[in-house]
């Protein structure tokens, strides 16, 4: 299990106990400038006070569990308009939306894709790029976000 997955397992009970959905976790190790980013959501949206509540609770859990060695900055945020997609359920929820993806390694000579999410299963997604449908493994996706509609 990757570092973010381990952290999600530790953090999720604290977030859901407060009544929020844990959208996902990003851990960006950069020495003393490492960042742990926790995305939360709720039916009524997210306000600054919600982020503060979750940050306080998650900090306490992380202090006890101590899963990260060294210094890091904890950031708690709403997913925002360019919502990150982490799970197969996220992709299924946003079929019909425009997405941008970055892959771990190139597929057909490309690592970056932007297109319409036309299908999503447990292990694969289908995006339409320039009139062509491309099937990608979720394991190959390094980062995925919705493209905001203005």
C-alpha cells in the first residue's frame, strides 16, 4: 500500500466521525517541506471552520499514530472546482464530465490527457480525446482532476 493509502486508512475514521466525507489524501514528500493534503467534502459544502475542525482532529490522530517521519505541513481543503479524483467511485460519479489526467508512464506516447470521461469501472476508465475513446487503467493514473466549467 502506498504512503497516501496508509495515511488514508489512519485519517478516514477521524474525518467520518466528524460527519465529513474523506475525498482523498495526497502526501508530497519534500524533506522539511513535505505536505500532507487532506480533501474533505459534505452535502452542505465546506467552509473554513470545517477545515479547522478536521485539521485539529487529524493532527491529534497523526500525533498518536506518528505515520510520517520528519516535518510536514498538514493542509485540509475542500476538493474545489477542479476536484481531484482518487477512487473508482469518484470516476463513476463524474462520468460525463471533462477531466485532465497525468499518468505514471506514457500510453501511446502520452502521459497527459484531457477529455470527456465517458465510462468508469472498478479498474479502468474511458475518456474521449479528440473524438477517440481511450481506455486507461486506474493503476496507471498518477493524478486526475475535473476541469471546471466556467
